[in-house]
C-alpha cells in the first residue's frame, strides 16, 4: 500500500530553482506575496498570491508527514518569521536584517525557502507543495493536526535531552560544531547589522547637512556673498551625493552579506532542531532497551517489540540525517561563498561609482577657484 501511494504522488510541474517572489502587496496589516514559477512544460508561468499564513500552512504539511520513514532526520528549510506591521523595535530587532523594512530582502528570504523545499527530494513530492505553487485558489486554512514536531518543541521536559551524550561520534561532532558555528554566525550577523544601521544613519545625517547648507545661501550683488553661496550650493550637492552613495552601500550590504548571514543563521538553527529530534529518539531507544532488559517474562515479548520499533525508527532517522548533514555542509559553504563574493563585487562597483562622482565634484570645485 505504501509503494502504491508513492507511485501516485505527483512530481512538481514547475522548475524549483526558478521560483520567484516578485511583489508584495499590503492590505491593512496583511501582506500578500506574488509567486511566479516556470512551468516544466515550457508553456508559461504560474502566478499565485500567498500570505504568510499560506506559507505556514505549507510548512505544517511538510512537518506532518509522519508516514515518511526518517522524516525527523530532515533539516527542514527555515521559514522566515512573520513580519508584523507597526511592530515594536524589540520585535523588529529579533528579525535582524528581515526587520529593516526592505521588502526586497523579505521576498528574497521567502523565495529561498520555496526553492529549498522544491529542490528537496523528500519534501517536494508532498502534494501541498504543488498546490501551494500552482493553485490560483489560496490553500485551506484548516488547522493541521498536531504532530511530533509540535509536541517536541513544546515539551519543556525534553530540553534536558539536549546535552545527552551521543553514541555516534559523527553526530556528537556535528552537534558540537553546530553549537559553535551558530554562536559565531549569530554574532557576525548582529555586528554586520550594526554596520548597516550605522551606514543608514550616516546617509540621513548627510541628507540633513545637505539641506542645512541651503539655509546659508544669500541673495544679493555682493561678490563675496555670491561666492560663499555658490560654495554652499556646491557643498550641498556633494553631501547629497554622499547621502545617495551611503544609502546605496547600506542597501547592497544588506542584500548580499546581510541576507547571507541571516540565512546561514536560520539554517544552522534548523539543523540544531533536527539533531535535537534525533537525540530525543536516541533517549527513547535507550529507555526501550533498558525496559526490555528488565522486563518480566510475561512482558518480555511486548517490550522487545517496542524496542525493535524504536530501533527501526531511530535507524531510519539517522540514515536520513547523515545524508542531510552532508548535503547541508556542502550547501552551507556554497551559500556563504556566494554571499561574500556578491558583497565584494557590489562593494567594488559602488566604490568605482563613488570615486567617479567625487572626481566630478572635485573638478567643479577647481573650476570655481
């Protein structure tokens, strides 16, 4: 029956790597995103409108595949947190770069989430993915049944398992690396966000000073006043140019390395959640093994069956998890490399433009001498 179900599962009718989130529309406190996908047939595109609630619907359906062996070993693509209109400064700070109010950044983050889901061999066959990307009607708003992921994330007593020693050195090493890299990445993202916010403040200050210089302009026939006024106007143009350049620098910093660090941090959190789920299953298996060893003859057979089921499930999870970690490590390097290269290229391009503009202003000042 399981094999028959797998055979009838439809594959995606779109190119997963070409999914784009092209627009965002605001209606009161609700944001609606336009998602464009290229048809595999090459005959056109799918255009669908989705809210963040629709994205959460898709995520919950991916979480609910408890019939898929080893599903808890999957590193689920991280869905960006919902942006709230008129949210407090504290809430926006928690969103990091996605809280800057730049919708291009947020659309790009949602786009990456969809591309990662659509390219995932275990997640993409889920019927909900096809519906989400191609159906013009919004997905159902029904509550998805609570699943193992909800229970694990909400059970406070499970947190004590986080420090449980792993029996497999591969996973113990990955847990240690994840802990260190998560801290480093989060710190780097916070520091780089401070840089971008400072660049934005400098841009605003340059704009204010540019406007203030016009207040010094005096009209009249006095040659000295005319010369002084010309200098003020020209300086105002220079600071207005500095404002535009600094705004451009801040925007490109956020769109390149900023977005890359944000994604890397959320992906590391997703890996940590997967490793924690596997650790919980390890503890369950160890408990089942002890119970089977201590069981009285009447209950021995039943306890052995429980142990066998736990062992089979744990092995499935571990097998999927190892493949996921290998893929994740490869993608993690590629992801950061792309962000760094893009950041450097944009910095070089902006620096050349700025140098050319400043040279023009310098020549103009020399002409006034």
